[in-house]
C-alpha cells in the first residue's frame, strides 16, 4: 500500500503511521536542501511507509540525518530501531530519560505489555529493535541540531511523560509536539475549527508540569503545532485554552474519584461523560456516538493514566 501523505509548507510531510487505523497517528518527514529527518516513527509496522516516502521524495536512505522520537511511547518510537537499521547515516536524537530505553528496550516492552497485553502488543507494535549506543544523541533541554542550514531546538516537555521533548522549528515557526498538544483527529474538524483533548496515557501524567510546558511553548509564539495525533493545527490560542481546560478537568475528575470503589472505571465513566458534553456543543447526537467510538481506546488509556496519577496522590496523602 502507498503511504498516505499530507504536504505542508517548509518541506514538511505528514506520513500516516497506519497505527490502529488511518488518521490515528502520524510521523513527519522534514527535508532541507536534500537532507532529511523523521520526527516520530510510528511502530515497526509503520516503517515501510516511511521508507516509501523517502523514495517518493527522490531521496535515498543515505540522505536521512536524524530520527527523532518525541518520547518513547511505542506509537511514537516503536519503529525507531527498525527504521535506524535501514538508514546508515542517521543519528537517533532522544530525550535523556528516553535514551536508555532505545538502547535496551526490554523494560519499555514489558511496561507496554502490562498496559495492552501481549496479543495487542504484537498486533500494534511488532518487534522492537535496540539501537546501538554510538548512534544515539541525547538532547538535553534547549539542545540544538542542524539539518542542512535549518535549526531544530529541543525543549524538555513534561506533563504527558517525563521522557518527552518538543521540537521547535524556526523555519516553519512550529512545534512538533508529540502528545504535548493533545489529540486532534481530523474527523472532528468542522466549521468551528479543530477539536482537542488531552492524552493521559500511563504512567507520567503531571498536570501542573503540563501547564508549565504549554506556557513555555507559547513563549515562542508558534504559528503551527504538528501533532502526532493528528496533523498540523493552527488555531493556537483557542486550542491551547481548550487543552488547558481539559487538563484541569481531568485532574479534578480523577481527584473526585479518589475514594470511589472501582476507581478506574468511575474515572472512565466521568471522562466519557465530560467528552460527550463537549462534543454535543459542536455535533449532532448521531455524530457524538460515532466520535465516542473513535476515542474508545484513548478513553481507556486516559482513565488508566489518571488512575496511576491518583494512586501516586494517595501515597503522598
């Protein structure tokens, strides 16, 4: 199958990672003066689409200088080892907390199986291949690299995960946000614009840190946010306000369930109702039902992540 591509300005191509279903997760190919970088990789199943995109751009595998997962959750980094094995000149650029998991992915794999189960792990992610340490570049906060004459700057971005950075590209005046700017599936775009929702996948949701990360990103006055889930959004002020509100609402919902029996299920029910309320402000009821189904796996993961966060609060209390 040919890759599904969306072309943006400034040499940026969105490549559908074909994770779970089309339009659910993407990777970005950036090309500058004949040199290339991938930002996020999808899973091992995504790699053939990425390699085909290189060919369609009249590039060779030797022209790719960097592979840059925003963080090590496997829908963003699961394909990194396989992709690197096909790109002889590429360096992997990764957050300091993520680097050990790319070099030795055993704990990462075990943690993901604990969340999804072994059968779904194989179905979603395939084989996870380790990356040689000498090919790994650790990007501390405000680290910069050059892609030809283009500068990419890395900002430590906790909130969704502590091993997360965002990549600022001055050329496009945009951030490659991974999960830090939430979920915004294109099916939900309408005359009112895009719709955005936080993603609190286990295990490192930190609402205060996330709000601080958003403030820091907005200091750059970006015009574009390139989301992994899914594509570019441009209504930065409105969507930031919606995302900030969603983060606070999730935290409050989780806290309100702290003493509930079947706590994770209760959290799931409440965030589902919260999402339905927001969707009903924009869509007719039949579409709301469809969109709740679209978000089904995200709702499950968000509830699980909020349960982990509340459990940590319990221990502190």
